[in-house]
C-alpha cells in the first residue's frame, strides 16, 4: 500500500473497466480503485494466470 500511496495510478484496465492494475510481485496483481482519498482493493491475484482468466471475462 505504501507504493500506491507514493505513486499515482499508472495502468488503467482496458476494455472500459474503470479500475487500475498494479504488479505487486513478478506475478501477483492487485486490482484497485481510488475515490477521493480512499483506496479500494477490488481483487488480488497470486498468479498471472488467475489475473488473465479474470481479465478475459471483460473482453
């Protein structure tokens, strides 16, 4: 969370999904949204395969 508080959102999810994605480790992903001063964690993925499966449901 410290990393997210220091840097603004950098990568927006594609396909019109109003969320951001951040790589937490080499494979883990964190899906989040920021409203005003509050950070909402929507999903966490331990592997890239889990993230891809979830992401493809929007495409």
